[in-house]
């Protein structure tokens, strides 16, 4: 399905690029005009979060491979250079330093709040854009970062607000929070707390798990005796699955809600039959249906070039992120030599547009909430929306 042309003309683009150049220093370099357009990605390809990073990268690579097969961007290939950080901030910083030394065009698809936040000072100093990070963390959504971080997905505040709205409407008001003990978990906890405050409520209890750990014993002992109706989980799939199993073994009979970063297919796989009834918020449409243009395009791409890659939310988010970057690169290249200032201007112009039927909202828009919906896992590995 063809998207409608972006609603801006050459004069608007030139004006926007000039404005961006006023923010981005004159030292912002372009890569060699005849070489590949290199994007740098630091994400988890090993460790307890590896499935999430691998799936996102595979989805992005699926789109870039097909784009390159058609001639790339003005006959320049797009190269996604991915380095493993194991979901550890120090390794992400080291990877970022390498990307900056290599003078990549932009950073893309960083995985996680603590990792992205650790790299943020480097990005700001180097005036390097980070596009579509896989995080809903509040720290990356400061309006002052509007020319540095381009968030494609909804925030954890958006996701937890939808959770709380539904739960309260069902009369489920005793809500506990199990969260990762870092910036990611804190952002999710803040979202739940803020949403509950709007209803005159607060969490009945909280407990934490360390990043890249599955030691949930203390959290289970803390939360299960509280008799909460629901435990909202703000963690990765390994820790969240461990908590669900241990809590149920300890006699907990309530429900479990997870934010999207948990990794839906990875969580379902980790839980097996125990996934029945577990809820996950989603920030992209279902990849298993054909009712949305993005899902149809993604499924067609899979059939054409990656039959071994199974459709899931994380890989489709990676595909969408690559699709959006390509739209911006095409626009930024239309007027001549590709430079970062032009790429930033093109990304700005995409705000409020649609790509493959998905609304782009790098910055909040009045009356236009970001895409979020609820899904429920089944015991046979499927997802109901």
C-alpha cells in the first residue's frame, strides 16, 4: 500500500533544514556521498534481554535489505551496524563512543532506558540524533531533547495510563508494582503512580528486581501477601516470567500486566502454558492481523525475503523504525548531499504524518494520543487483542 506523499514542498524542506542547521553546528559532517549510509545500533544481542534486541534488529534489517535491493537511498546502501551491549549501560557507552569515532550518520534503535540514558550525554555533546530507541522512558522525552531523540513508540506513562484506566473501570483498584531497579523500572513505577493518583489511589505495594537478574524471591515475599488485584510488571521477559511463576507457586491468584518492553513473544515463550491471561500493552498494531496497513506490509515483506523470521511485535517495531528512517533519509537526500541537519529537518517534518498507516508522533500533539493498546497472552503461545 502506497503512503500519501509527505505534505511539504521543497521550499519548506530547505527552510526546515536551515533552521536545523542553526541548532546543529557547522561541523556536522556528512558521510562520503558515494559510500553507504551508516546507522549505529547498540542493543542486547546476548544475556537475558537478547531476544528483544535480536528481534528488533531482524525486523529493521528485513526492511533495509529490501530497500537496498531496490537501490537504497539514491543508489547509496543503508548499513545497520549493530553492536551488542548485553543491556548494560557501560557497554552501551563504549559502543556509542565507537559509533561517534566512526562518524555514523545517526544512531538507531538503541534498546533500553538505562543504556540509552547512559549514552545521552555523548549524543548531546556530539549533536548526534538517536532515532526510534526501544524505550518509553521519561528521561528521553524531555522537550529539550527534541532535536536529539526521536521517539517513535509511546511512553511508559502512556502505557500505564491505559492499564490503570481499564483496571479501575473493572473495579480492580488494589494494584502493586514489580519493577526493575533502574531508570526503566522507575519510569514505569512513576507512570503507574501518576495514573492511580488521578483516581485518588496509590500502589498497595512495590518491589524490585535487579537488571539482568531473575532473583525475584524477595519481591514475591513482599507482594504476594498484599492480596493485590493486579501486579503491574515493569521488567524484561526473563525476570517477569520468573516472577509470574514464583508468585503463582506462592498462592497469588490475581492478574499480571506488563509494559511492552517486556517482549511479548519472548515472555509467552518463557511462560509456556503459564502465559494464559497475562496482559501486555502494545505500542504497535498486532503483527498477526491484516487489518492494519503496517501489518499487511510487514507480512508481505516476511513472505518475500525472510520466511524464517517469525512475525512478532518486536520485529515489526524494528521494521517500522527502519521504514520511518528511510522516509526521512529519502527526503533529506532529495535536495542534494545528505547531512545530519537535513536528516533532522526531515524527521521533524514527519511529525504528525503517517508511515504505513502508523501515526508518527516524535513530539506530543494536542488531542492525538500515541498508539497504545492492550493484548492478552494465551496458554498456547498466541496473543489476543
